C-alpha cells in the first residue's frame, strides 16, 4: 500500500491540532487564550478517542470536559481576574529550567515508547461500545461504579461547603 | 506505515510534557489546574490506545470513564478552593499564598 490513506491524514491533522492547542495552553501569556486553547485540546483528544474506536468515551469527553469543566474554568477565570489587568495574568517563572526538564523527560519517554516491545493484538473492526461498557458497569465494575458515585457526592458537598459564605452566628 | 500504538503513545507523551510544563511554570492557580487536566487527558489517551491495540478488550474504556469522572470532581473542588483563595488574598498567584510557610 503506497501513499497515505485518508484516515492516516485525518489522524495527523487531529494529532497536530491537539498538540498545537496543548502548546497554546502551556505557552500563552494570556489566561483567556489558554482557556480557549484548552477547549481545542479537549476537542482534539475527543477526535483521537474516535480514532481509537471509543465512541462512548469520546461523547463523554465532549459532554463533561468541554461542556462542564471548561465552562467552570471560564467562570473561574472571569470571577478571579479584573479584566483590565488580564494581560499579565498568566505569568510563568523558571521557563528555561522547565524547558530543559520537559525536553529531557519527553526524550526519555519517547525513546522508551518507540523501543519497547509492547504486547499487541490486531485491532478488530470498530463496534459500538455502549453495550459492553454498560454491562461492565453493572456486573464486573459495580463496586468502583458505586464508589465513584459516592466520590462525586462528596465532591459536590465539598464544593458547596468551600464556596459558600460563612453565616454569622446570631 | 499505518497508524499504530506508537503514534498514540507519542502524542500522549507530548501532551503530558506540555501539561507538566504548565504545572511547573505557571504561577496562576487556574493555569496549574489546566496543566493537570492536560496530564489526565494524556493518561486517558494511553488507556484507550492500550485498550485498542494491547488487549482488544473494553477495560481501558471503563477506566478512562472513571478518570474523566474523577477529573470532574477534581476540577469542581479545585476551582472552589481557587475562589476561596481569591476571596482571602485578592489574588490567585500561588507565590502570594505563603501564609503557612514556616
């Protein structure tokens, strides 16, 4: 098979979009630009999930990350910054040592990834995964599923307790 | 060369180190939380890539959903703490919040 196939080209486009958006999050000087780059990164990662035959996880990613976490972050940015000085609001320190550290870590990790002898199986044709995941949640993974719901309830109550105003005692 | 396991692992490695750079250099608490989200996303890419190319089973997808669930809880609590810090210090620069430093 010579030449690039359409799916491969799409993969490279989406992967490049994800990496450029993540770099925008990391290097942008303006916190608002960082937040919107984060949206691009989340959407790109959702596209990668579709390539990995994980349709349900991709939809969950768009719903929870883009629809929930990102909106929460935009609210937090807008509530904590006087818009007038937003230009200097995302300062970074120790750029050069951090760049050296992450270049070193990236080099080691990519070398390991490319050199390791991973256990591989041939990927099957993509099938809808919702049935298998729902069955797993209610049979094999019932305990983690219930624990996760308790964790979410605790997080909900904790967020309310942390962000409410203290009532003055009468 | 068609798209395989290594491609996804390289992409997730790059996203991971960019998130790590965010966590290392940002002095804005929300910027640090964004870096943490990038790191969690790269871990999820790894889960799904190994689920597709390494095991051929859906286990990795279930764990990815758990990771997304915990990331949502982490973001809610983290941003509530950030708003609390802002109400106390009038800034969310993490260098300014050093009251507990000995």
